C-alpha cells in the first residue's frame, strides 16, 4: 500500500475517533443538562408565609402581665404623668370606647378601694389609657384589640386587689398609673417581637423567591445546553456515518481495482 494511502487511513481513524469522542461527550452533556432542567421544573414555587399575629400569644402574655410580675419588675420612682393633649382619635380607636370604659371602671374601682377617700374621674382615666395607646405603634386593629384585651384582664386583677392593697402602707400600694405604663411597655415589646419575626419570615420568603427565579433562569440555560449538545451529537453521528460510508466506498473501489487488474493479468 502506498505511503499516501497509509497516512490517509491513519487520518481517517483519528478523525473517526475524534468524532466518536465528541458525540459521546455531547450526548452526556445533553443527558445531564436535561436531568438538571427536569429537576428544576419539579421544584414548587415558594408560598408566602403566614404572618404571626399578636393574639396567638395572648394567653402567654396574660400569664406574664399580672400584678405579681409587676411587683417583681417594679424599680425606681414613677415618672410624672404626661399632660400633653393626645389629639383626636381615629374611627378604629373610637370603636373601642366600650372596652375603654370597662378598663377605666376597673382602675377607678381599684383606686377607690386602695386609696380611700380618693374619687377618680372616669374621663381622666380613659384619657390616660388613650394617651398610652397613642404612644404604641399599632399596625392594625388586631394589635389594638390585643392591647385592650390584655389590659382589661390586668385591670380586672387590679380591681380585685383593691381591698387587699388598702391594708398596706400607702407607699407600698400599687400605683395604677405605673401599672398602665408597665403594661404598655410590655405590649410594645411583644408587638416589636412579632414585627421582627414577620420581617424575618418576609426576608426568608424573598430569598426563596429570588432562589426560585434564579433556578428558572438556570433551567433556561440547561435547556439551551441540552439542545446545543443534542445538535452536536446528531451532527457528529452524521459525520461519523459519512466517514464510514466514504471509507466503505474507498475499500470497495480499491477491491474493484485489484479485481480488475487480476482479471486483466
């Protein structure tokens, strides 16, 4: 066999091996990219979290906001009672008038029993409670109801404690105004905790949404890779078939020439 044919056969073998390697790699890439795309499509979109509500911890806070806890937490002198005007109330606050009256009644009942012969003014007590409500950052009516519900429970305890407090020296008796402020501070702290947890839930949800969006973007990339790799695989197989056909035709031509020469000789 001439040297040119040997070199050509070597090139054909190398080319065939290269085409097979490319086809195999393309097929593997298409399979892996398709699997990654399918796996991404099976992931469900994130659902918005259910926000925490202050009333979910209502019973726990009721157990915390007791006169006993107030006595344990009581430290230092009571700051002066505010004298500035709380301003007009909104429609949502006006709807709580009945609850305010019950709370004011309980507090006035306590003051009358614990500090005789005091005669508190109901309107003044309601104004004091309304002022504290103005200072708390309520985001909705549910939080306002939460504040009033827990305060009403505490005021009932305070009213029942009036006769017992009257037996103590005056300087040791519970100051109703301090109880109101202590309750407001604890409720504000509880609401801040709820707001903080809801913000954490929202941030985590936004992160999941971002990850889901990025995953969808990657899915498009995987599909593009799979389509491209499949196209390369098909083209490589096509080249391999062409090379194989050309090789067979060359072999047949050589055999035909050799047979013709033998017949002529």
